[in-house]
């Protein structure tokens, strides 16, 4: 009996080992066998079960934000008090477009996500390549709550800037709300941008081309939301402002930590994106976390800017639009 038991254990181990091997590697050839890692599929499809283990939250609204986390790299990651503020800030929102991820290593966002999720949350991220004409490269990232949103990973790309119009070409990705039935859920495409300060007006003009190109990319998505650090207010929006029905959520309110400039914004077609509830604002981390100016500047020289949208395609009938300056606590 003992020998039979040992034999069964060995057989089980061999079968499991073979299954593990074939799941991760593919075998090519007959006469000359070669082994190589299987390609990892990340594209979302209606049959994708990557969100199946995470329960959806039945929320009727989504709060989307943009945040330039100044020089977000290893130095900031090693400051627990700064990282705690950043993590608590992200947890206030369903999605945060991030600019200025600056590191030569790839562990910044994974470690940040681990911190955000340390309270039992379920956030994930999308990140673009390192971009820039100088040795100082930056990455865009989108951090989102998988209980309220799912990303179509086949939709993620960096804008093809063949004319070199941008220091850091925008990152694009499409999302869908979780909770409502899929046919009724709000879908939208985000454009993440950080313009070069010395070339801000020219890059903002070029963003008009990007916005039209993303809207007309053949996917049929009408809700295109441009979010980021524009390094300019609506007075510098130029050609972007000439797009019919274009709208922005922040006007005349400083978005930098020192309270002197309006740099960050969220922009969309107000006739297409009727899901916007009218609620938007600047998230003042100094007031929210009782920080001094110097403590806030350790976090970033920007405040997050946010806007609220219905989780249902077409919005919530009968809902009155309003406006507020503060994000409700979560």
C-alpha cells in the first residue's frame, strides 16, 4: 500500500509538472525540437475572465482624475509619508491618469499598486514606454479600480508621432464600467498627456489632431476624454478649443500646489459625453491631509484634477447636474 501511495504521488507530480511546463512553454519542430516561452496574451475580450475573481462594485458613478506626480521614481517611493498620501489619494478615485513616472527600473508602479491594495482594494495599472528627447525619460500610467472599471488591453497604444510634434506623445487606452450590464455600461477612451512647458502651445495645438484621430479611429467610440498636465489654461488651448462642442472642467482655478497656475484639466465633447454629471474639481491635498506647503510639495507640485461620470452609457435620466469642489470621502 505504501509503495502504491508513493507511486501515485510521483505520477501526480509528473502530470502537474507537465501541465505547468506546457502552460508556459511551447514546443516547436519534430526533428529539431526547440522550446521557447509562450507569448502572454493581455488583450481583453468578452470571454476574458481576468476580472472574474474581483467582484464588481454596483456604483452609479465613476470619478476619473489626472495627477502629475512630479518625478515619480525611486526617491519618492522610499518616502513612506509621501507614498501614504499618494495611495490614499488614488483610493478616492476609480481611475487616475498619471504623468511623470521617471525611473530606469520597472518596479515603481507594481510597488505603488501593492501599497494602494494593502487595504484590501483591487487596483491595476496600464503604463506606457519611456518617452522624451533627452536622457530624462518619462512614462504615462493609468491606475484604475478593477471593481469599477475594466480596460481593453488591445486598445492601449502610444500615439504615432511621426512628425515629432510632442516631447512625450500621448498614451491612449479604452475602458468600460463594471457593475452595469455590459450593453448599458459607460465606455470611453482616455488620452493621457504631459506637454513640454516650453512648447506647450504648439503641443496643445497638435492635441487637436490627436483628439480627432482617436475619435475617428474606427472603433466607434464617441466618448473621448483628454486628461493631463497641459502646462496652460484655456487661454492657450488654441486649435484644441476650436473643436466643436469641446469642453473642460477647470477654469480660473489653480491646479498647481503653490496655487498660482492652472495647468491640469479634463477635456471632452460635451454633446457626446453626456455621462458627465457636472461634478468636478481640484483635489487639494494640503487641505485634505492637513499638510504644510513644503509637505505637499514633497508629494508633488501639482494637485489632482477630477471629474465625475455616470457608470451608465447615456448618463442617468433625470439627474440634475451640479458642481462641487471636494471629493466625497470613500
